[in-house]
């Protein structure tokens, strides 16, 4: 299959509230009140964890039959460690997650050896997990300066 380009747009609204849009679907992203937001939505790092869990869940559903796993229920619990001093510029630590952990919960009657292979496949074929685990070419193409309309 050919390379597919995925796109999204984010617009900063009032304070630190952001409206993200892709393919006509919108998500509100905000910070909790203790980080200057109004707590109207998940913050970006929570959204990143949610994206990982959602991607793993979709891979699980898509490939359950291939692994002969009768998937009755599936959920992922995720957590990550982040030093906010990096975000606030208080120290030279990275502003992003240092560690992300997750636990798959799989409700099925499939034997453990099938589940182990299934788990490894999910981890190896999740695009979001792969993006987090491997360095990506991240680049800014340009800055467009817009003149305010009066």
C-alpha cells in the first residue's frame, strides 16, 4: 500500500483551550485549572496516552479473528511520567514523557500462548505505539504570519 498523508488542524481559542480537527471531527483540548486552563477537555499528554490506547484497541479488534481470539472485551490502562519542570523551563529535563506504561485487559477464553502472540502483534503493529517508540522526522515547514483583520 502507498504512503498515506494524515492531516489535522489545531486552533488556539481562549486561554489555553485548543480546538483540534481532522476529517470534520473536532476535539477540545485544554489544561486543568492548576496549569492555567479551564479543564474543558483532556490535555495534550492525556490525549497522547488515549491515542496510544485507542490505537492498540483498534489493532486488537482488527486482528482478533486472525489470532483466533474470541475478543469479548478489551481495554487498556495507561500512565506516563512527565517532569513539568521541562515544560515550564525550570530545568534542562525533557518536556515530554520519560516513561509510558500500559496494561492490556483482554476478556477471552483463548489460551495464554495465543494471547501472548496476539499481544506481541498488537504492540508491533500499532502506528501510534511505533511513532512513540521510534524517532520520527519532525519538522516545521514554515511560519505564516497573518495580518489581523480590523
